[in-house]
């Protein structure tokens, strides 16, 4: 599975952005009505990210650049089973 790219903004921090992507993926999976391994892995990865990250730290790091008008992008991926 390739990485998931997410871009927070001044209006949606990285935690909100990840939660929205997670629920959009869950809804898409439920509407599909059939097993979708790729979407299952995406949901699993987003869930793991939500459960394990220090969002306060990520927000403070990203907001500094967003305030300067720069674009911030997070890439979520699995590395060696992590």
C-alpha cells in the first residue's frame, strides 16, 4: 500500500484532517457492500495513526509553517510492519 497524503490547514489541524479521512473511508467501505482489501488497509492505517500519534506536537510543528503561508503535507505509511 502506498502512503496516504494529508494536508492540514489553519482551519483543519492534522488530527481533524485524519479523522475526516478515516470516516470518509469507513463510509465508502460501508457503501461498497463488498470486501475491499485496499480500503480495509487504508482504514487500518488511519486508525493506527489516530491511536498512536502525539497530535499536540504535530499541530505545533505544522502550524508554524501554515501561519507563514506554506503548504504542509503529512504522508502516512507503514514501515516494516509499524
